[in-house]
């Protein structure tokens, strides 16, 4: 690009950013000081690095400003993460502006987790681009991915009299939740996934690339009492939106993505005098990591250490009167998953049955994929402390601390020849 081209692009970007700044101020959206400090440091580093580039008459300043403009979006997305996607932080004006700036389009891929980003980059997602229009509003399914473990459907809305009314629930500046959705359902081979909700049978929503999009995810395991999803099935996406009399129905055929799954069934356990932790099964794909685990109580709750338990408060209605009482219970048991390089997998969703003195807890949990095929997988069980009312017991820094139980840690060696089509 010639110098005048950079200058024109620089001027257009400045005008768009200035307009967006005015819009943000009008909407009273404030960037936290810590985020602003980190962004400023990032910009300073960007400009410092760019000073090392060879000087080019007339174009150097424009190039530097251009990279700074690009960094505004990339750094903001990296630092603010879900806050950008899940709130009204990026307004439609900014979204349209960013689409005009080179290299910024990749910001929208942050709507998905690492697995969905990988699927998009490797062309594993199916582009269906099916849509239905009612009352001037178009609902579109641009992409679907099914790896045998997790089904994810992308949904986008356009048109209508309220283009800025969000599809996925968001919270406005007054603290009120806004969205257009009355009901969403998935029908697999004619049967609603919500018709027989149970443990290990779960549908959930996630924010999309902007306010007019969302992701719908579904998992089902044979432990739910229902058979696993077949490699091919008929899918209907059903959505009822506020203010639109007719429901939206979009039908398509879904095929399992042709990838190799790595299946491990270690059935490894570790215990201390109070609890036993077992890793039963792992299913590893480039898109999802699915792990089945269980906790078992080895002693009565009365003999558990105080750091394992909480005096939970309950209210019970009897004969028109509220009876308050407390009950000693195990606090929240969970675990983290790492590869041999210490990289932790991020939780996507999970379902299961709680533990009792007579019954083991069992969890089937979905995590993001491993960055690379691991040599070892490390499981680190921990306790999340809660208050008697059930809310998180935070530390002095406002974080929910993990109390690791090192004696329950399990390390699994990963064979390199366990792929399944």
C-alpha cells in the first residue's frame, strides 16, 4: 500500500474509533483500570517494537498507528475475554468498524473455545448456512460440529425492528438481563433433547461472536440411560423468539466429523483415609476432551476433617412454618487436568450424580482439547470452600481458592497407539 493509502486508512480508523468512544461514553461503559493499564502497556510495547522497523518516509507513522488500532481489538479481546463477548462491550458500530480493519476479523473467532477454534482452522466444522425468516427476522445456522462427544450449533440473528436486541442473554448498564429467546430446543431424529433431561444428558448455551449470535451445545452419554448419538442423524433446531408469532425451525443432516478419537480407560484410583478419587475413562479429540471420574466417601461425614466439610444451612416449610436447620456436608469436590508441561484444560460443561455415604459421585465432564497430544495427563483433585448458604468462600483477593488434596493426584501415561476412527 502506498503512503497515501496508509494515511487514508489511518484517518478512517481514527474517525471510527472516535465515534465508538463517543458511543461508549454515552452508554456509560467503563473499562476497568487494571485492564486499561494492561492495554496501555501493550500499546507502548507495540510502538516500542515498531520503532525498530526500518524507517520509511511518509508511511512509518501510519503503519505504527495502524498496528496500534489493530492492537486495540486484539489486546482487548485477549485481556477482557468473555466480558467482550458476553456483554454489550462491543457495540454494533464497533463490530462493523472492526470488520473493515485488516487482521481484526480473527477477534470474532474468540467466541468459541480452543476446540471450536481448532475445528474452524482445520476445516472440521460443517458450513450449512441454512436460514428461516419470520416477521422480518432471519435466524441462520452457519456452522455445525459434532465430534462424537459434543454437538455444537452456531446460531445468528439478523433483520427486524430491534437489530440490537441480543440473541444470547446479556446484562445491560442497569443490571437487567436482555435477550430475544423464549425457547430453544434441539430435535434429534424427531425427539427433543429436553424431553428426557437427566444426568449425563445436557444442553447449554454460550455467547457467540456478538450480541446477535450464540452457540448451542449438547452432550449425551450412555450413562444417562440413553444410547450415544449415532454417527449420522437428522437435526432440527427449534427457536421461539419474543415478538415473533411463528417458531423458527431449521432442519439438516448431521454427520460425525471424520477425526481420530483417542480412548483411554485407566480405571486408576488414589485415596486417603477419607476419600477415594478414580479416573475411569477419557475420550480425546481435537475438539473436546471428555473425562469420566468419581469420588467415594471412605468414612462417615462426622469423621471428615473440618477443611473437607461445611455446615450447610437449610430452610424447610412444615405446617406453614419455616424451620431452619444446618447439616454437615462435604464441600464441593472437583479436579483440574494438566498435561506434562503444566498446561491446564479449561472446563466446558459437565453433568453427574452427587455423592452420598451409600453412593459414589460420578461426573462426566467436557474440557477443551489438549494443545498437543500429551505424553502424560495429570489429575489434581481439590476442594472449593463454600459458605453455609452455599455461595463461594472467597479469599482476601476475591478469588475462589482451590484446596488441593495432593495424596489423590493421579498421573496417566498416554499410549500413542490408541486412536479410534
